C-alpha cells in the first residue's frame, strides 16, 4: 500500500502543477481580453461578429479551465481524506478509496455535463463543423 500512497502523492503534485498552469492561463486570458477591450474602446472601434465570436471563445476557454480546476479541487480533497484515513486505519482507507473512485466518476460526469451544456456559439444557425471541443 505504500507504493500506492507514493503514487497518490505524485498525482496530487501533478494536479497542483496543472491547477497552477490553468490559473496562470486564465489570468493571462483575462489580461489579454482587458487590453484588447481597452484598445477597442480607446480607438472607438466597433467590433464585427467575427471579433465578437473570438472574444467569446476566449471567455469559453477560461470557463473550461475553471471547470477543470473545480474537478482538480474535488479530487485533491478526496486524496487528502484518503491519505488521512490510510494513516489511521487501512480498512478505513479502503472504504475511502472506494469513495474516491465514486467522486472521481461524479467529477468527470459534472465536467462532461458542463461541456455539453455549452453550445460554444454566438449564432444559433452555425455549422456543426464549427463546434469547439471541451474538457
């Protein structure tokens, strides 16, 4: 079981890294959007549908990264519970691992539902070929 604990710690560290990268990406996207909006406003520019769609895509990317971060947070909470349970009682750890598997399944389902709930389009009559892939 010690090898499994080391694997779980490595997974947790990897999730920490992924979370940090996604938060940095969200912040960069937000900063980019703010700079672009400021430029458009300062120069009294009117945006067309293509630019509006591009701006929406940038927001969509941030939303998807946020959904991934939520899933990571849930997994890490479960890993912490498992780690604590294992340190106290191996039988509790086994039950905790089963609960972790259930939570991972629910986190995946939730992330997929968020993806499916968003059409990714400004216009309703867009082609199916233009759809965006999500987490």
